[in-house]
C-alpha cells in the first residue's frame, strides 16, 4: 500500500547533504531517528525529486524479519517493478536466484550468505546498467540482517539511503552503523518548520494559541512530525478542534491534551508489567513522586521493593519517565501523562490511592511515615475511602501548614477533609472559608464550583450548618460569575439566601442589568452565624464593582474584582471572564492578534451569551474592521443582538466599520441613532467612545453643527460621571471642535497614562492636527497603527502626514533588510535560546546580542522576545509601521 505523501518542512540541510552524496561516489547513508521523526517523508521526497532528475530510484520497505531475514525478498519485489524498464533478459534469472537464496533458512551459514551477497551484487549491477541508481530502504531495523542487501547495492555502484527507526536497539544496528559511510541523525523539526506542518495539518488558518498548547503538551515530542500529525487527527476526531470564524482552535484549551491511544509510548505503557504500571499510576496521582517514596508504596501494596525499583529503571529506560538529579520522577511529556491517566481512569487511581492511604492511616505512628505523602493519597482517594476522623486529622494539619506556600495542594487536602469530617464538627465552617479564600486567591473558580457542589450535598444529612450558608452563597456567586454557568443560583431561594447581595449581583450580571443600573441594589450583607472569617465580598464592594463595570473597565469583570478585592483575588486563567480579560488587555496593549485569539477562546467557553461573550464579539468586530477584514467584522457584529445593555458600544463598532468602508455620512447618522437609544434606557457602557468617534467624523467632514452638538453631549457625560474615560473624551472633543491644543494634549496624556494603544493613536492624530510641530505625534500614531496591523489606520495616518507636509518614515524593510546575523538571532529566539546560547552560536558577545535585540525591537515594534518570535512565525515580522 502506498504511503500518503505530505510536504516536508525543515529538512533543507539533510536534503542538501543527500544531494551531495548523489553527486559523489557510491555510499551508504543511514537516516536515523525515532518513530514519527520524518524518515519516511524524507525518503518519499528523495524518490520524487531524484526520480525527475534522470536518476533510477528503487524503493524498498522492509517489514517482516521472520519471513525475510535479509530483506532480500522485499528487495526482489521492488526490483521486479523495474524489470520492464531495465530490459535485461538476464535479470529474470538473477531475481529467481536471489529469491531462492534469500528465503528463510536458505543462507544460514557463512558460505550461503556469501553466495547471496554475490548474487545480490550481480542483480543490482544489472538493474543499474549505465544509469545513476539509488536504493532507498525504509525500516531497516525490521529485519535481522539488512547489511547484506545494503552492502551489495553499494558494491554494485548504487547510492544507498537507509532509514533506521531508533526506538529500540536491535542486533542489526551495530552492523548497519559500522558499514555506513555517513549517519544522519534526524532531530525534531525547528519551530518554524513545525508551524508550517501544523498549518498543513489544519488545512487552513490556525489560531495562534494552538501551537503553544501543543508545544506545552508534547514537550520534546513537539518537533516530531508523526506525533504532531497523529495528535491533530486525534483532536479533530475527538471534537477538540473546532473552527471559530475560519480559525482552527483548540476547544477547552486548559484541559489536558493526551497522546493518541495508538501512539508508540502509550502502547509501550500497555506492554509493561503490573509493577511498572502501578508506578505510573502512582505518579499520575502525585506528580513529582520521588524514588525515596517507593518503599512506602511497596509496603502499602504488599509488593516487592526490588520489583518496584526494577520497574522504575524500566520506565526510565523505555522513555516513559525521566529522573532528575534529586531522584524525582517526571513524565517524559504531559501528553503522555494525560494518556496514561485516561487509560487508568479516575476510579482506578482513586482505588489505588485508597489502598495506600488506608494502610498508612492504620500504620503504627511509631513506625513513622511521611504525613505529606499520606495527605496526597487521602486526597486522591476521595470518596473511595469511607469517612474517618483519623483521615480528617491527617489532612487538616498538613493543609494548615502548606496553605501559604503550596495553596493548590492545601486546597486538595481541605476538600478531602470536608468529606471525612462528621456533620457536628466545628471545623467545617473554618475549612469552607479557608478553601474559598485559597481558591479565590489562586483563581481556580472551576474547583470553587465543585466545592460548592460538595458542601451543599444533602446526602446522609451532611448538609451545611446555618452559619455556613452566607459564605457558601458568596462562593457560589463567584463561581457562577467566573465559570459562566449561572445554573444553581436559584436553589439558594430554598434556603433563604436568594436575596444575598452576591447572589443578586450574579443574577443582574447574567441578565445584563448590572450595566443599566436596573434591578435591586446590592443591599445589606446577610448576618452570619458562627462565622468569624469575615465576608468574601461585601455589599459595598459589590456596589463599587457595579460602578466600575460601566466605566473604564469596559465590562472587564476580572479587572473590576482585582481593583475591588485587592491582593486576595487571583487572576483566573480559565472561564469566560478570564478570556475576556485577555481580550481587553490585548486590545488595549495593541496585541490584536492575541486579543482575537482570546475572543475565539471566549466563544468556546461557558454559556454562549453571557455579557462578556457579547463584549468580546464587539471588540473582535472593531479589530477586524480596522484590519480591513470587513466580512469577519460583520460576522462578529451580527452575533451581538441589537438593543440591550451594549447599544452604545454596538454603535461605536458600527460607526467605525462604516467609516473604514468610506461612508462617513452613514457612520455619523447610524452612530447617533445608537447613542440616542443608549440614553433612553440603555447602558452608559462605551458611550464616551461613541461620542468621541462621532465628534471626530463631524470635525473631519466639516459639519460644525454636528460637532458642537456632540461636544455638548460629551460635556454632559463628563459632568454626570466624572470618570477618567469621560474626562479624556471631553478633552479630545474640545481639541477637535474648538481647536484647543492644550486640551487635546491633556487628553493624549491621559491615554498615554492608561497605556491604551488604539486610544493613544487617535489622541496623537488629534494633537498632530493642531500642533505647530506635528511630526512626532503623527509618527507615533503611524507606528502604533503598524503594531495594531491596521491597514486602514496606517493609510489614514499617511494621508494626514501628507496634509501637514510630514514625511512618511522611510521603508527600512526594503532599503535595509534584516542582516544575516539578525535573521539568525530571530531564528534562535524562536527556538527558545537564551542570550548566552545565541552569543555562542553566532560567535558574538552577550552584550552584542542585547544590542541587536534592542535594534530589532525598535525596528519591528515588538516589545519582547516572545512577541518577536510570534511575529516571525506568523509572517508579520516587518519594520514597525511599514506596509505588510
């Protein structure tokens, strides 16, 4: 069966070396590397390219060593395909002789083997004739004695290229390697080539977060083409890959990514003996297991310690585990850990941990055992163990000690302790409060939701005490807000907590009423019974959060809670508000590619129509419109319903799209309609942005009546709220309408202090319009437009520069291309090299590397090594501000 042929990336050096070998004397070249590294793809490429260069190519794939110990029969089958082209009558007799001598057992001695070698040389000589001939052999390791065929072809004057899979040592390895003139070790693909391969596998545009997620999961296997392609197929089949607005994204990107079930490392796990599999199971439940921990596990499982030691050695030798200098065991890569965990199953892990924990709990304390080891096993066992006071005690003490230094571990122990505590124990309120605060501090709101479910479970009378309900209601509201799943909030009416301020805030958030000021105010905090831990979230804090949501935060719940709750609130990494927080930050920082990736993540998280989903779509429409992607902008905007709390923001985006589409009159009229609707029961969110955009259009199109009206509205909004956003709008509007340069500069300074790049670009345009020396202001706007990737804004700024007689920055990307050293530095940064490693590779000092990086950042507009690498991989690495 023919192998599927794919494009090959990142093998230019190997191909050049093989082309040199083709032009030289007959040689044996071995391509050596692990499974999936791309040997077969490289051989396919040689067959295609050399076959069109007046070269006769014979391709053989060794397979069954038992039926074909020399590979002679597979070679004969390949030669038969060339019989008619060769046209030598004696070739048929030679093929028959080799077939007879190469059969199993026919050449078992030295004499018959020598005879077979002679006949193979003769056969290859007939095939070769007077033409350049190449023998390509794949899977050389599959037969016990391949050296005979390889040596015969070389003696007959053929170039021999042999692919050798190096996953397991075989008896044939030494003979093949000793006979080789050149061994080419195939390493993983470089970053740029892997990105190309990923794009090919995706069959279309790839979200920029996909490659980092796969790189983190695969570790050293990321550059392995076979592994990457099989994982992409597996993710697609499992529904983990989904297109969002034509970009292929990873669904649930914070969930583990596992190796495919048929991957060689997973198959190797299945072939292990029980002791080795048990070690892997233990490590799956307790990352960072030390070799010194094995005696306790072996004793608890009534197992032989020597057997466990041999199992560890076997796992390390087989490549499933690595051991560091401290004797701590680690998975070869996280994707392997996820695959093995899936094979074992959560119940299987819990049962194993329960066996270990039960033995350790009942063990004589005088004999001694590691209390942290016991706590880990108790937590992993979960409900697989019956509740016992001893287990609760064994969990609470270590959790209290580690709460400040290892909060994630402490949370797992506190949660397990809640299971083991009897209902009347007074520890429960303290533990619930401790868990809530730790989870709020670490930003793990998914686990917070799980804890809420755990402590509100009515099974066997293990329900919360009256004094616990207020704390639980606050935790439930925070969990719902951050996971985007309001289900369960209504249940608090049944226990008299439906009017709790946090529950009311959450209800208003999901309906959007929190942005319009409708609905009930936060109200007083419900009195607490037997709860001295203090409120997680007070009514005053909720009132402040409501005020901030409609202001500069642009509906960013995470930013609001950061301000309201202070250091006790940890930035969450997943959930709709977390994704939208990255959208807003990326939009403001000028990282629009990252912001759009975060919008796509947002689309795949939580329920589909929470406030942050609509806000993310509006910002995505804004960015796409200004990047010249009108169709995508319209698609994002169409997903936001008209009316509702985001009327002003919708008008801001719609007016911008019409302006980019060269219809300022329609932009002004449409935007004004949205503004009026937002003042008639709509939310003030984004109203200042809409006013400033409309004012700029009116001023630019010379409509003074409109401009004066809009300035008056901006003044009223500023007087009504006094917010920094409205102050900035009012100052810049005065600059536009009244030609007030001092006000415009003051507004620009506010934008600069906020670090909001799109707003700063607009402010620079306003000041540049009024300044006697506009060059610096317009050049800054031009550079920001380049970083944003906005072709429309770049063109607009260039026109304003021409109006003011300001020269456009010269195109250094054309006149001064990147030097060879700069290109090499960029390539090494993509590969994750440090400055010291780059200096050694390029043979310059570290200080010179730093100087090069400073110039590269200035020329490209990138602000970090990560941004430089990402821009290079995405094909966006140009001199700052220049056309793309």
